[in-house]
């Protein structure tokens, strides 16, 4: 059982389970057979055949059932994953609220899978856990909801305590009418949804700032594109390059929310630096004029545009951004409070903390998926893949795993003697 746990925890194939067991047994049985002769640097090879060993007969009688075949090792893997999953589900049910993150991916054999990750409080500690890998026959919101409801019902998870649903910007997830988020709100109207639009907006602006706008239109070389370019005025260019510089400053704050765990102290420090940078670059200080960023200043210099021609929008928008950053989090708490007006104030904090700010952990799940189900292990079924992922992400270290509980569960099940 320890060998199976070790293999799964380190993404190793179960095919080497028998060899690992033989190695462990060989080391154990030959522990006293390794002796040194003169000179001490020469090691006598251990005896591989123990016919002369008085304990060999009794040892063979005790080990006539080894459970090293394919069926047995998958049984052991399943029961270990069951113990790990049982503990995870128990933690979620004991948490006042919980949230989920969903994302779709393809395995090496082009199977469509859905990864489910949850964020909740376990023993007053904020944790993120892998929950389930589901095989999708259809990727519609209705089909995904059916799979999700079936899983929650089977595991005894309460959807009324689910307060947040996060996903990418796929239409089947975020559709206003028929998306999965909308369908979940029919089950629980208090569920919040988010698809991290701020990060996508930053990426779009960053990519746009790398190219000269006129060159982009020239590469398209279509009549419509060139006509649109001719209708663009100078203010459009100024605002575009201003936004590129602005989001370059904000991306450091955004990156904090892409981490698995969000530190309130780090957020406060990054917000202060962002406010200071925006003020210096676009508003100015009493003793200094605004520096106008990098992209914006280069464009104004290349086209000989004076500061007086700069659109008033730049200063007003920068001022509003600073106001928003100064009030960051206050409106969100009030909004949550309106939904949960019957809850105590401490519950507001719990709700705010378990709302994930990124889906980076789901990306880690798919990375592990690709390390486990490889070209050499392409016949692995999704339930087996799910068992490996449960042990890999949620399982404790081998020293802290409750082997006694796993053994009792294994011993209580009926099985063939193989």
C-alpha cells in the first residue's frame, strides 16, 4: 500500500509496482546478508537464493498472496484515493461556504475533460483543493451541469453553500441566459460568477501596444481596414497608448490575483505602488509635471504632439482609477452584505476570502494531468487519472497518510484471492 501511494504521489506508472515490491522485499530479506571482507572497500554480493535460510519456508507460506497483479494494484489505488477524497469532501461540508473553479481540457488521447477545484476553509485555514476530473461527452452547459449535480449528489455536497463559480470566458460557462453560471444561479440565486476579464483586458492591451496601429492595418490591406484607419483621429491613438501604459502599471496588481493564495498585505503594498506610479506618470505632482508613460510619450515625441494637445480623458481616467484603487474592496463587501444581510459580519469576511481571484490552480491540474497520462500511458481511464490526481494534490506526505484507516477499508471489501 505504501508503494502504491509512493508511485501515485510521484506520477510513476503502476506497472513498476511489482518490481518495487520485489526491491523492497529483497532489501528486507537480505538485510543481514550484506557483509564486508578485507579490504573493507570490497562488498560481498548478497545471496539471491535463500535455500539455506531457515526462515524461507515460513516466509513463503506467509506471502503466498502478494496482491501485485494489475487488478490488485488498481484496487489499492482506488481505496487510497477514496480515503483522500473522503477527507476532502468532509472538509468542504464542514466549511461554512465553498467555491468552485471549472475549466475544460483535452488529454493526450483527445478526451474532453472537466477539472473541478474548490476553495474553502479547513480548520480555519484557507485552502484550495482538487475535487474531480470528469469525462465530458458533450460540452454544453446543460451537460456540464448534469455531471456537476450528479457528482455533488453522490458526494453529499450542498449547492446552497456554494457561493462562487469561476471559469474562463467560454460561452457555455458565462452565457447570460444558458451558460453554466446562469443555470447554477437557478439552483442558488446567491452564487457569484467571474471570468477574470481584467487579466484578459491587460493581455489585449499589452499585445496591441507592441505593434504600430498603422502597420497592423497595412498588414490587413483590406479596403475596410484602411477605411477604418482613415477615420481614426489623433485622440484614439493617444488614448490607446495611454491605456497600454496604464495597464502595464496595473498588471502587477493583477498578477497578485493570479496566484493560488492572495495576501492582503501584499495587495495593499501593490495598490500603494500602483497609485503612486499612476499619479507620477499621468497626473503629476506639485513640483513635477506628469511623465506620460513610455508608449504614450514615444508616440507624442514621434508625432510632435505637445502636452496641451493631450486629451483631458487621460487625466480624468487616471484620477478615477486612483479613486477606485483607494476604495478597493469596500463596494464588494457591501454587495456581499446585501446578499447575506442575515449573516454575521465574520461570514462576510469568509465569503470574500474564499472567492478565487484566478484559475491558475486549475492550470496546475492540467499540467499534472499531462505528466500522469502520457504517450506511454495512453490507455489510462479517466477514473484512474482522477485517483492519481486526488493523491497527488490532496494526499498528505507518506509519513502522515493514515495507512491504518486505508487498510481497514481495504480489509472490509470483498475480493478474490489473486
